[in-house]
C-alpha cells in the first residue's frame, strides 16, 4: 500500500510538472487571434507570390510577406501556431520538435527562381535563423558545408531525423525549380553547431567494388523538366530511395544532353550514423512510362453497378 501511495504521488507530481510546461508553451487566445488575422493577410500575399502574372507584383507581394511573417512569429509561443491555412509555403517539424523550417519559392522568370526560408527554434520568445539563398556555384557542391547565409535554396517537402556520432541530424528533401528546361532535387543535411544551423554533413558513403570510397555531404539531382524524379525517405524500406538518372539527348533547343530516370532505383541505408549506398533497390526494371498501376476502384465494372468508391449501387 505504501508503494502504491508513493507511485500515485510521483505520478501526480509528474502530471503537474507536465501541465506547467504545457501552460508555459501555450499560445494565449489574444496572440492566437492576432496571428490568425495576420495569416489571412499572409495567405493573400502568398497567393500573389505564386499566381500573379506580373513579376513586379510577385516581387512586391514577397517583399511584404517577409516582415508580415516575422511580425506574426514575434508573438510569444508562436512556435505552436501551425499556419495550416497558409498554402504558399512549406513548414516542416522534425521528430524532436526542437525547431521548424519554413521555406518557399519565388518565380522570377523562365530561367530563375529564388528561394526564401527561415528556421524558428522551439522557444517562448522568437529565435529565428534567416536563410539566404546565395551560395553561388561552388565547384564541390556535394561536399561543401554552408551556413545560413550561404544556403543552397530549396522548398523542402520532407524532413527525417536520424542519430549520428555528432548528435541528431536532419535530412531535408527539397525541390528547386531552377530553370525552364532543368529542375533539381536536393537531399541536404541540417545540423547545429554552437546553436547555429549548418547545411551539409559527410554522412553519405558510397563503397563500390574496385572503386575508391566516395563521401558526400548532400545529394543533388539535376534532371529534365519533362521528367518526374523520386527522392524521398521510404518508411517501409527504412531507406532513402531515388531514381537512377542517365544522360539522354535533350528535347529542348540549345541543350545537347539532359538527365532522365532509367527505371531503376538507388538508395542509402542508415548504419552506425552514416548512410551507406545501395546500388540497386528493386530487382525489376521498369521501362519508361511502364510503371505499376493499382487495379481501378471500379474493378473493370463498365455497367455502372458500382459507385466511385467501389460500393454496389442500390
């Protein structure tokens, strides 16, 4: 009985502490309402950034969008507001929720895109790292580390946290519109050194028989704008999966060669804090435009006996 009372007491104390932590991190109603109002304005500006046909209008909307977003984030505990109605930007949280990364893209002209971003740390008062898309064209783009002011810009569509000898690191899967003829997907690695973000980490290791070991800090896939390229983390296989690209004559005038998927897949598997290269993931090679298609919901029913969800009609 005595042990039970001690357990109940400790459990009650832990609940009380947990409640205090949640209360300290909660976004009060006044701040929440004010951010909601700002979100409406941000949504309108975001729509113009993406959809307006005039470049001066897109630039003007982006110029107004940035300080308006920062102003909204200055509210205490704004980290807990998810901006679910804001569709023009990407907001991703890692598994440990120690930060969130906000990115978006601005179309300039047919050969130019600008990326914008920021990392907001999980703190009551705003702690923000601005990301500046200006790395230039480094010779060794796949082995260079960048700080937040030399960011290799991308709009991130997935984030995956993993443990390394240096501590937690984060895979960032991103897209860069790049140009009219060529697109780019980037798998970058985010880590923090002395509280500051660093992009790129030598965790991708390629060991091939009779070849020297290759270590990269990020993966960069440039490919034809006519192609669809996969680069993501597969939860089922627990691996990074991406299309193997091959050079082909470009269909676009002024370009000799371009990169397109050849129907096979490569990958990386996490082992002891590093990602080891796997040359071939699937045994079957799909020819171009010959991909597995699930059976139609209607299952070949052409007499209208089933509805769109596959249920029998009365």
